[in-house]
């Protein structure tokens, strides 16, 4: 007898349908598993047979062949345990289960028959809907995550017996229902605010410009100047994520197994801050079967690299392609995978190894050679891809203890949203995302026209600071954002001068 059960396998940040064929034939009692399974899937036959026995059932006594199709896609993880067990039970009972053909099923089995949660349930749910499967059976803990997909009846199950009886029509399990809008808005709260930061008016202005135009930013300052504190608050001044963006980001977190309990939906722009010891694969994504890295986990949010020169140079260099393309492409012998990576890069560094070069009250003990060597850990090509360089001065005592109210994140975000609306109208679907930082040369020729005086200013800056052509374009894009904040149709000298001020690291390298 042959029976079919439908499940799904993760493939990059998405899922593909897997058809599980279970066939009982004559011969010695043996379970054969084919279809390019990894070690965890191969071990499932032992988990499944033990779980079936401990649930009070028996498994096929002849030669049982289990095929996972399509056979050219590698199957990973224990998520096929439950559908394989159900296929074997269907054979034992000599009939197809009434509801089986309409279901997509996933879940890991414990030896007791209990069903454990698996990762990647959200992309699997989206694939089940795309394939026209009206019912999705998942572990009970995964049901809230899967239920955000509209048009799908999600049923969370606790153990194998409960699942079998549901499919056999002997038991009713109510569908898990989530109000997607309520879940989305409930998860949009943030506990931090821009008003928490004392002083640093100039740095806050640079952060506002960066958030408004989607520009990458580097903060240079002594220890304790508030660089990390400011960076953590950038998502609070960025426009709230749309529902589509939230689902796209949640998919990536689901694939990496980062969703659980109440945190089963990512509605706040992610803020990821990996340690400087991270590997290339950890940052970009990879391994034998590629999974998303920190760059993709920051999709639609902020990737913060603290102590930038402490990262391995080779690790930093892998950021070039995602910063330009907004995605990560990983190639392996079996094929290529592309993960989304539409991020805002924010980095922080000290001005020198000891951290006090240029400090008004503390002495720097570094030699000029040490300072140059320290800064040269960041390559010129990577530095060119960072639009704004800003220095964060030490915070004075009077500013630190001031009780005067500071501007809130909501007030700054209102201005940022207004500028984002201007950009959306300007590009009218010709650019995605519609941000000044992503302008192509054809957009710049139309929207970054400057006067002769501005041309003269920019020419002198290029010659004095030895700036590259890419830095030239970045300056004009930042100037366009500053003009938008000022509600100016044209880029003026003041806007260009402020944009040039945001190349402080270029200036300091040539002083």
C-alpha cells in the first residue's frame, strides 16, 4: 500500500512543499528513507517507530520505503517526524485518513509520542497556503506563529495520538485564530526613547538625517560618549514597519528559530548588534546548507557594529555586496541562495586604540603610527559605503544632569516620516525602497542638481580630502535628504556644507 503526506522543507528564507510517500512492501522488516535526507532526518525512523509504539500503535512490519520528494533538495531537521509517522499509521490501518489530503503537516516527535516545536513554521505556512492546502497541522507551541497567515486553518497538536484521531475524524481540535492587526500593533511597543539621551544635539541631528534618507552612519567618539545608547534608539525614530515588511522580517527570524512564546511576530524594526568576534558566515550567512546571518536578521532594521576596527577585516569586507544590493547571495556547489538584507548600517568606533585622541580633558597615549594603523583596519571601499561620519564629543556634567525635557522619538519620527513621504512621491515606484540613499545615477541627475557655487565647494572638498567618486555621490545624496528635511526643492550651499561636515573621518585621515 502507498500513502502520501504533505509537508514543507526550508529553502533559504522560504519553504518548498515536500511530498512524503510511504510504501509498505514485502521483505524483511526494515525502514528505508530516501530523498536526500540529512543525518537528523535519517534518525527520524528510529524516533518515529519508538513514538508510534509508545502511543499505543504498531508500525508496518514489512519493508517500508519512505521517499521525500523532490529528491534533489536536501531535507534537514526533525520536522518530518510527524508526517512520516502519520503515513506509517495510515498504512497500518489499511486506509487513507479522511483529512490527510487537505493538510500540510510538520512537527518533531519525542520518543513518548509528544510533539515538539520546530523552526521555520511561518514560511511553511505561507507555502502551504500557496500550494492550496487549507489545513496546517503544527506543534501546539508553533500554532500562534503560523496562525498569522490568513486563509489557513491552523491546528496545534500535543501528541501523535491526538493528531491521528483528528485526521481520522475521531477528535475535534479547534483552529488557532489570531487577529493579525492586533498582533501587529501589540508588538510595536518600544521601551526606549531618544529623549533618554542627554546632550549630543549634533549627533542626534546626524542620526535624524540618516534615518530620513536611509543612510549608513559611523559614529566616532571616546568611550562613554553615548554612541551605543544612541544607536539602540535609531529604530524608534524610523517609520513603523508595514505589515508586509513585518511578515518578511518574521520569516527570517522564524527560519533561524528565534521566535517563541509571546515573541512570535517581529513588528518592531530589528536591531542586531553582533560581537566583533563574529565569523564571516555568522555575519553574512552560510555553512554547508546556508542559513541567514546577522545581516539578514537585520532586514528592514539596523545592523549595529560596535568597535568597528576590532572586527576582522575579511569579515567587514563581506558587507560590501549587501550594502550595495540590499540582499545577500551565497553560492555553494548545490546552488545559490539569496537572502534579503535591506538594512541601515550603523557603526561606532573610538578615535584611537586608547580611545582618547582629541579628548578635551584626557590625554591620548597612542603614537601617530598606532592611530593610523588602527584606522586603516577599515578599508577605503567600506568607508566609502558609509554615507555619514559624525564625531560624538564627551557629554558635559551640566548636560548629563539637566532636567530639561529632550525631544522624544515620536517628534523626530514625525519629521522622518514626512521626509520619507516626500521621497516616495519623488520616485513614484521607480526605486525600491524609495530612499535617497538608494538613488541610481539617473535619479541623481534629475534630483541632485546643484548650483555653480555648490559645484565649486564640492570640487575643493574632493581635492582637499582626496574623496572618491563614490564619496562624491554619497555627499550629494545626504545633501538631498538635508534639503528634504528643510522642505527645500533645491540643494543649497548650507545643505551641501552640512553634508560635507558628515565626512569627519575623511577629514581626520588627512589632517
